[in-house]
C-alpha cells in the first residue's frame, strides 16, 4: 500500500476519534485494540501514514498543539503586491505555479471554460479534483461529506462551465500535490479580494501557521478579518492553497470547509514531517 492508500486514512480517522475521546494519552496496545487491530499492524500503518509513531502523533493532536504552532511556527506575511495576481513558489520539493482568472471570466461564472474532474486518493481520504487546461481549480476532501455534496459545492461555483469526468487530464498535477514533488499548476477562480487571501495562504510553509488577522494586514485590509475568514472558507483548492494553516489569534482552530477532523489531520501530518525534516537537518 502506498502512503495515500485510502485504507490508511480510514484507520487514522478512527484513531483520531479514539484519541479525542480518551481522558489521557493511550498506549499503542490500547489504541490498536480500539480500532480492532494488532499493535504491530497498527504501528506499521500509522507510521507509514504519519511518519511518526502513534505515541508521538498524539502530541500533534492535543488541543494545545495549535497554540504551540502559533508560538513556535508562526509565519509573518509580507505585504501583498497589489499588482501581483499570479506567480509561483517552492514548497520543499513541490513547485506551485498559479494564474488568476480575469475579472471578466470570473463574472461570467465559468462560461467558455471546460473543467475536467475526477476522484483521487490522498493521505486524507478521497478528494475530488477539478482543473481547467491551465491548472487545478478545485480540490475538495470527501471523507467528511458525500461525493454528490462535494461535487455540487465545487461545480456550483461555476454554473456556466462545461464539466467532463476525465481524471487522467489532471492526474499529473494531483500526483505532484500528493507526492509533494514536481510541479502543480493552479488556475485560481475567484474575486480579486479572495485571490489575494489565497495567495497570502500560499506563502505559509508546511508545518507553520498564520492567523486571519495576519492575512488581513498583509493584503492591506487590517480591519477585514471577518471577510478574510469568509474568503479562507471559500478556498476552492484545499491543501495546495493551505487554508488549514489559518488559525484564530487565540490558537483556536476556527472552521474548515471540509471538516475539522481533516484540518486537524492536515496540521498534525505536516507538523510531524516538519519536525522530522528539522531533526534530519539539525
């Protein structure tokens, strides 16, 4: 099984629920028993998915983890370039290149666009991917919702577009995202304010977090925290536009469009890998 085998996340999702329900840290044996597995098998599955042991991973799932991230891994965002609504950046071995749709195309609700889509396995369960000929325009996690609801959510934003089920057309970009290696292209479809917010999110490295108020200040609208939160929630490209890295100033998780269990899993998964890289380079 590969790292993004759907079986892995199904087990992890059950383990997260058991960790949350327990009054304290669970031993490997107890946690394995609660998900109906032997301790050695559970250890292998968990370590393959998370990169760390179940005992270590529990540290990334505590309620204090988000506050620790704000304290130790907070990203101060540079003031956004008013003219820049396209660009690129490197995230470890993955290179993201993005382009924004023109205001006219946005106002036309996708008229003239062909959007291809398919369902892909990711480390966080199945995800619906959508893309134009210029790049991915949608990634929605389906582990906390249904396919029909996820499709209606993403496709409903662009009612005038033509949709074709064709996963092979966008698979290279999705595979780059899953493997965190190579190049993934994004075609950002949104209002200019939303796109500025999403570009700010892409400046937050994996394993780090920022706040809604920090984003608001970086795009030149320091008092528009609520509007920033709305734009974060409307992010159509989960994971690659990392809205899960936006927290409240008090360390609360805030919301997450595709379900808070997925947000917690994303932050913990990235935190574990960031610490592993720091240990390897230290």
